[in-house]
């Protein structure tokens, strides 16, 4: 079903050199899409982007800043993509405190520049704007947040992402959803997506608990844990990416010879979606570390700092809207997610870095194939697609 939507199509992917961008690029290559990447250099060393040799394998690797509105418009005008996945962002809470201006310029103006480039280009397109579970006004309660709950943001990162949601909604209503005929889809279909705490192989960022675990365990050191009581909705990176791809496919114009999704249905899907894990995956940082240590034995040490800048203590997403409107729901539980993540890092650690031998690419594609091959919501979507064939 995804192959029918993306095969041979041009996908403009901002942030393709990052962790999620690299996984999404690899999946899109497996779907035979043409990828145009627009991003800064990889944000870490090592980086999954370089480990997968994506610079050589995608159609166009553009190294530029989403704050550069003219360059962004020029490239979108040149490539006229069928899909735009906007992932480029400053993605961490800590750095947003240290440099809030850069954080806001990148996240807020980067989103405006992307949407404005699509508007000015004037061609039909599907745009998926990726934000975060932290866009909600966090009340530190156990109830899950739904898409119509108030937006907020205590820290600069969360506030900037909440702004991105408002901006995307404004562009959608002001410029893309103003056709008189409500039975037709907008020329540009815009949706926003909010995921939980995404983990998986190949994340090498600083100040993230899973990369911190893997680096420490590979060196035989105790894992430093800064906020052991914080609760997060942990999910494997493939879970939200599958949701993004499914949503993009649902928003795309019908393939030739089908009535896949009517215009009014596509218009109704131009909104915000949570793609979070099952509630059983809402665990503390301490729970996550203990589960990691089941698969890679070692120890951990509490490095909590009461003077550290504020971070949310509890986060929980309700994803029933994605289930009812898209048919999406999580496939891997908390234990599977941790096992898959640790398996990836341990395999790479034990083998060692051997540039050019293709091992990391094969390992990553194997994880994607395992996920997609056993994915019940994709099988259901494929069955529904068959029903639309004339």
C-alpha cells in the first residue's frame, strides 16, 4: 500500500541527516521514492545518516539551513515534490534553554519558510509537519493528551513546537483550505504529527537517555541517569514513521484506476494526529534503564540534579484519533521496543565500524522489513485499498 503511494514520487525531506530523518529516508528508499534531502550536516558523530551511506544513495543531498527562506523556496520550486516531510528542527530541551533564539528561529521560522515555499511554488503537494508530544500545556497528570487539548510549552523547545502547530493550522486555513467546493481536497494538504519519546538504533545524540545507555555500556561503564522518575511514552522510531507514511498516503491524490480516498475524506484528514505508544509503554526513565540492562548487562548511577532546568515529569498521548481515522495503532510493546533497540546497538558494537561493508544498512533494513512485514495496520490498509479499485 505504501509502495503504491510513494514509488517513483519525489519526497522533499527536511532534516534528513538526523536520527528520524535517516530512518525515514531508508524506509522511503525501500519504497522506491525519489528523496530530496534538505538539512544541515549530521548533528552527531557517528551519525546514522553517514552509517547508512545516504548521501550517495538519495537523489539529492542539499546541505542548507531551513532558516534560509530563499534557498528553501528555490529547491522546492526546482524539485516540485509530491510530498514534503518537515522534520528539520532543534530537537532537545537542554539546548533550547542555552540558546532560545536559535531554537525559535530554527523551529518556528523553519516551519514558516517550509510552508511559505510550498505556497509560493503553487503545485499540488502533501505536507506533513512533525512536531512533538511536548506541544501540550503539560499539567503533570496521568490522563493522556488528545489533539484538541490546549497547546502550551514551559521550556523554549516545547513552546516553539506548539507555535509550529499554530502556524501549520493557520497556513492550512488561510491559504490551502479555502476552496469553495468542500467535496474536493485542498491543492496542498497539510497535517501535523505528534509522536512520543522515540528511540531505536542509530541515535547518537548527546543528553538522551538511550544513547547515553549505549555509549556507557559499550565502554563497560555505569549508565548516568539524570531524571529517573520522569515518565515518558517510549516508542520505537518505526512506529511514528509508519504513521507519518500512512497519513501521507491517505492524503495523496488517488492512484490511477482507483477511488482510493475521495477529496472530502482527504480534506478531513488535514489536521493534527498523535502517534503514541500503548499506555503500558508509559514508563519511568528508571524502568527503561532496567529493561535495557536485561539485554545488555551493566549498572547505572543516579545523576539527578535538583538545579537542572525544568523538564516535564509526565507525558502521555492518546492515539485513538489515528486509530479511528487512519487505522494506525502501535505494533511493538515496551519490551519489544527496548529489545529491538538494544539488539541494533549491540550488533554494531560487537562488529565494530567497518565503513563501506553495508552491515549497518542491512541491519536497519532488516528492522524496517520486520516491522512492516508484521504490521497489521498496513495489511488492513492494503485490503481497504483493494476495495477502492474500479
